[in-house]
């Protein structure tokens, strides 16, 4: 039986871009047609698969935002949907939107799940957003958060 979550994970490790695209598109198709559209987990998985898709198209970008926002409408506390929405906005150079999302995460939020590296990544992105938008007023605090996250 096809496992769409495993396909998304396998796609991340695929060296061949055609294999990666095929796995992601199979997962998206499966989840879109056979998944529970009312499930935050399914919406997150579809949004994450689109996020991982290498094509930089408007369709891809719209689907990332659409499905991750759907996951958040269903479950406003879905940390990973929020995290990847922040990543997406950062990748798209929409630094103000990314910063608004990333600032909702508490220090060491992911450490509770043994994922301290995600806390460091959030702190890094907050620092980079502040640099990109020229927010000198809050730069010191962002740098401190980043250093703290890197030493925990």
C-alpha cells in the first residue's frame, strides 16, 4: 500500500530530481483524493509536499500557502504548519510575513520534542528577517535569541 508520508520523506532524500518530483506528486495526489480533507495533518502533509516540490511556480506557491493555512484553520496550534508557512514566506523574501509568523514561537518551543535544532533555525530566521527589513531596534534581541538557541 502506498504511504504518502513515506513518499514525502523519500523525496527529501532523492538525488534524482525527477524521482523527487514523482514521489511528491504521487503523495499530493493520494492525499488530495484519498485523505481526509478536514484533517489538519492531511492539509499540513499536502502543504509540506508542495513546499518540498522543486518547481518554483505560482501554482506551487499558492498550494503551499493554501494547504498550510487550511491546516492552521483546522488546528491553529499546528506548529509544523506554522513553521513551514514561515519558512515559505522567508524563501519568497516576504520577510515581514515570515517574521510575524516566526515570532509566535516561544524560545525552546521545539526542544520539548527533542528538536532543539528547529529552535535554532527559527531564531536564525528571525535574525535574518530583522536584518533584511532593517529592524535595527530589535536586532540585538534577535542576535541574543539566536546565540542562546545555538548553545542549548
